[in-house]
């Protein structure tokens, strides 16, 4: 039985439409939330590693007057892999730039976690956007974070998944027990209902990758890059929404990252880790609204 979403009622009031578009020779699935009026503020929201568009829905639930376009990354969710290409940072950033130019060329770009790397690389590479928003940005090498040992174990895990016979390797990568351990390690909330929802989200969506090769490529990309490499050349006004208990990028590293941007604002959220989008979406949406200079949402 699925765990009830604390955000379902809000999200249910927001119009949602699934669409598809061809990008780089493959079909990209994406969802449009919010007002049909294209004059409304538009945000393209890029999800994190192993996730898909559902992960950012709790934040979207608190942005009812914003037009949010949320695609599944190539090889994840309902988006096909890009044929004949390694799914590295060049692929993902190029895909995002082409997707944005095709679907919403003047949109604000938002990226969560791995999506923060993809979004930053795309903007640094020439993707035009009026504003950039990074939630739980990867602001330091994953292997150097407070859970560096766990990251090294993850490297071993994904390497085994890629090298074992395909059926066994794929089963290992989709193993529900390992997915649950990952979920428990990231969740900080003590609210049992919210924890059940978070674990259910990971159980349901964390293994919706197309194949183990794409997953391995994306993992290697996620631990080989961070936002620091792009911060200094991004002159777009940027909002960083960081967690004070993030085990992947410590808050001190996020503060240093903010200073690397020519024009950046850092909002810190206490008592949460790498799952801002699940645990404190109202706070994240509030920071986004202020950054976009939107009025306070109804019902707050």
C-alpha cells in the first residue's frame, strides 16, 4: 500500500498535463504544472540522481501560480536514453539546453542535487535563463563529504552492478533493501508519516532507470563533478537553497560555493538534509517565491 502524500491535496488543485518532445533524437517526457497562461512565471525543474519528475512535486505543490515544466532526465522515468551516447555531463547539459530552447526558451532553470550540476553546466555553457535556482546543490566533491566512506561504498556498488552479468547486476541495482537503506540514510525528519512517504517515494521511483549502463554513467557523472566548476562564470542571478544537515555537501561548503558566484543568494534551511524537496518543500517554495518576487501563496 502506498503511503499517503502530505502534499496531495495541494498538488491536486494544480492543473497538470503530460507531454513529450523529441530532444537529441530521443523522446523526452515532461509534465506541465500550473497556469495554462504562458505569461505566468515559468520554471524548468530538473530532478536529482535516480529520481524523476515526481520528486519535485512537493515543492511544486506550494507554487500554484507558477508554470513549472518538469522533465524526466534521459534514461530515467519515462524518458528514453539518448541513442549511441554516453550519458555523461556533456550529454545531460546539452540535452537540458536543447530541451529548454525547444519547450520554454525564457524559463527560469531549477536543479535539485544532481540536477544542480546539470543545470549549472548548461547555464555556464550558454543556456540563457533570467534566473538560476539550485536546491541541495552539490557544492563539493562527493568523496570528500562527511559521508565520504558511504560514497566510496556506493562507487563499489554501482561498479559491481555494471560488471556483473546483466540480469544479476540489474537486480542488485534495483534491490529494494539497498534502496531502503539509501532512503533511511538521507531522511532526517522524525515524523513517522513523512518518513513513510519518503521511503514510499524512493521504493516507487528510485529504480525507474532504463538500464544499468545509463545508471552507471549518471552515477559516475554525479560523483565526478560539482557546481564549483561552473559558479565563477555564471553571472545569472542565482538562488542556492541549502540544508544545514546535508551529508553530501556540508553547509560550510555551501557557504563557500555561494561566494564563488558573481551574483548569488544563499538560503539555509535548518533540521533537514539532502531531501529538502520532501521534508521542507514549503520553506523551499517560499525562498523561490521571494527570489522570483512573487506574492505569498494563498493558504500559507
